[in-house]
């Protein structure tokens, strides 16, 4: 059951990042805030944040 909850949080976070990237002034080449800052702002763990980021990277929406 815990895995299902984390999956939902991961997907919601992924969608939120994707939406933020699509809004101005989003530009190619900009960096995301550091993980620590994103975790504090969203209230998620680094593991959950990393899952969302990896998913966006695999979809070619982010570049490492």
C-alpha cells in the first residue's frame, strides 16, 4: 500500500514539474532548483523527487 501512495505522489510531482516547464519564462538550458530546495518546497523526499526527475529525463523533457 505504501508503494501505491508513493507512486501517486511521484506522478503528481512529475506532472507539476512538467507543467512548470511549459509555462513562461521557461527556457531551454535553464536549471532546476537544487534537490534540497525542491524537496522543501514540495514536501516530498529526495527519493520521490528523483523518481519524478528520472521519469522526465526518460521522456526527454529534462536533460541531466
